[in-house]
C-alpha cells in the first residue's frame, strides 16, 4: 500500500470517534488538496515540567497548530487560552482556532449548548486553508514537501552522506540501517542481533525502547541512553552487564532507537553517536551511554 495512503487512513481511524474533530480535519485535508503537507493529529507538546498538551492538528513543515473547539471547550475558555499561549510561546508556532460552538449556563444553572451552523464552520475552515496556502507560498523554495518515503530509503541516506540528529533521520528496518553502513547484522540462532560492526571498536546499534529483556531508555534531552537487563532477563544480571562493559575496550555506538509513532508505524531514528560514560555508569550502577556527537559522516 502507498505509504501516504496508509498514513492518512491510520490518522483518520485514530480520531474517528471524535466526530466533529474528524470532520473538520477531513475537510481541511480535502480543501487543501495538497499531499505535500503532512498532517499530525494529537501532537504532544511539552508546556512545563511534567506537563503536556495535546494539539488537535499540527503541520510540522509549516509550524502551524490548529485547535478545534467544540461547545464544551467554552467552559474552559481561560484555561484553553493560557494553554494555547504556552504552546505558541514554546514552539514559536502559528495557532489557528476553529470554533464549532459555545456553551453557557441558563438562568436555572443548566448548561446550554449552541453549535455553529455548518456554513459558519466551513467559513472558518476556508480561512485556515487559505492561511496554509499563503504560508506555503511565502516559503517558496524553502518549503520542504512531505516525502517520508524517500527520506526513509537507504539511497537517500547514502546520497546525503551524513546523519544528523536535528534532521530526524529515520529508517524502517535494521536491514536498511546495516545496508546504509555497508554491513550486515548477524543472527544469534533465531534471535536478531542488536547491532552490527562498522569498523574496529565501532558498531551501528539499534536498541528497542520496548524490548522485554532489555531496558533502553533515551534521556529527555537526548544526551544519555540507560541500558540494563530487565527482571525478565534471566541470562545476565544488571551488575554482570555493567562489569562486562566497564572492563571492555571502548566502543563507539552509532545509534538508531526503535520507536513506534502514534499511528502505529515503527521506525529506527538516529539519535547520535554514543560512548560509555564510566563514572556515571558506576555511580548509577547501570550502563550509561553518553552522546559524543549529534552527527556522523558516512564512508560512502
């Protein structure tokens, strides 16, 4: 199946139970009629320490957030306003709000819901679509079309010649990662190796953040990976694992972390080049890999 088709099918399936939100986003997509623009729904935005907001629709290439306010939102006008201001302040994005109705209490204290007419909602959607088109036009040649299929390919990365964390470099499979580096992963019986040798004391590593036997956690700032066996792993203890790596020759790990996005697609994302931080590993009693570079030059 075409990747973009599958992506949009999963996107609308995800928000299918939110009828109004689904309708508005669907109309924006069809009115815009431009599959160069990537849609991301229910985008997480960190707005404070351990505080997150979910944005209804985000267009990453244009840095535009779109909120769809149904009548019940009117009970939280001030709260929503502060949240939206926080999102804009942190992300330096443009925010557009489509108001689908209002809610208020009548003289008896009962809640009254007033929906906008379909035409009123359509007019707001038309304004948002016009704004999106204007932003694309303003960017001109600087607008980068949504092209995940190409950027996920081995050829794209080999032709580019380098990997950079801020470019959000991703690949779909471990075989693709190995091919980019001109190497091949070795199987351990029926088990798949977690990396492959690139050159002396350097491997390409693809840890799985959801592995049942290994804990592989990337720190929030992306600077450290914490690696140790889980309780379900009976083959080695955390202490044995740490001792093994503290006494091993220094190893450089070009790292792609496996993750699953909100639509269920699995990717391996380049998160940097790491080496073991001995002092921190001893202090925390587990392997702590520290990022030593956010870029890697490919030998192609």
